[in-house]
C-alpha cells in the first residue's frame, strides 16, 4: 500500500493545516500543493515516570484508587476522574470528539476503543482511523497518542496509510481470557509478544495494555482469575509492557456469570483487588 504524506491525509480528514514544502519529489495521488509534507511538532524530553500499574475506572472513586495503590487510571472519556497523586489519561472514543478539549492530567491521550466493534468506537475502516490519527496528531501537538486497541491487521493498514511519527505514539491492545486458565495465559502472552514485535518493527517506543481480564466463572473459578492476574502482571513487567490496566476498578454492574471482575465493590476491596493491590 502506498504511504501517503501526512499532509494528504490531513486534507482527506478535512483539516485546515499549515504545510511546509518538502523539496524531495513525491509520487502523490493528488496534484501539488497537496503533495507537500506536513511537519508535526515532536514532543521533546523524557516520558513521564508514572509506573505501569493501572486500571480502567468508569465510576470516579478516588478512595478505591488510593486503597488499591494504582499509579494511573483511564475512564474511556475525555474528562476522566483525577485523583490526587495519580495520573488520569483521557480518551477520544469517537472520531466526532476529535478537537474537543481534553481533561485528565496526562501527557497521553488514548485514541479510540476497539474500533472494529460496532458497540464501541465503530470505525470499521482503518483508513478512516488513519485520517483521524492525523487529526489527533495535529490537534493535540503536546500529547502522545495511544493507538487504538485493535487487531494487528487493522493497526497495520492504519499505520501504513501514512508516514506517522513513531515518537508521537504508543502501541496499545486489550486481552481477555476465556476458558481454562492455561489457555487464557497462552493467548494473552502471545498477544503481548505480537504487539511488542509490531511496535518494535515500527520504531514505537511504548506499548500499553489498556484492558485485560479473565471471566472467573470459566472452569478455574476465582482462584484461576487471581492466578491469571498475577501471572499476566509478572509477564508484562518481564517483557517490557510499559503500562497495563485491569478491567476494571468498579464493576458492580458488570458481574460475569458467577464471578466478579471488579477490584472494589460497595466500598470494599474484592479478592481480585487484594491480589492486584500494590
């Protein structure tokens, strides 16, 4: 697939941007001056020193965050709850939200949530996600964009559509285990290995897992879920996943079969929460 310069994708995305002319010839599908390259500002300096241990949080409960010792949170929204001393990462969940002000207190912003799913961000064409990524990079020049949690095929088509700056993004994925504990561990470790390799091939410096979990009702019960959690955190630390987030802090409304995914329910740390607490 031809890699279009960011200026071309910016025009496709409907952006009004300032373009600098690059003297290097480029075989563009569009007439000049649309073939010019767009030079994006590069974030300079060290990345934040926040640790990797986090969780998704749909209900803002800073008491839970403190009790669990979380280092960062996200909430699938532009204005996540900010808890004292904890990084809160905002998220653009729909293309229509790009350009809106961002809350949180982070240098990062998560871009889309499972775009291949119709009940999530619902961006089935990765080329549309590529155009949106250009818009994200231009609109939020002081942010590092955490890429969509999607299949490697989707990510590859999106990434190959433009000359995206790897220093401005972080790779990202989700992994949920189903079935026996042993099967779930093999699946999610393979997912992590493949995502790290994908990022490394493209010069992307950071890799996140913004959702992971296991249905505790499947065969191995709550003990299996606790073991899955412990082994996956150890794996993420060992292989160099930069951040991970359990799904999720509060899940009183998200009971899976006979189990409970939440770390904190009705003001108390759950068995899973005790295992996850730092």
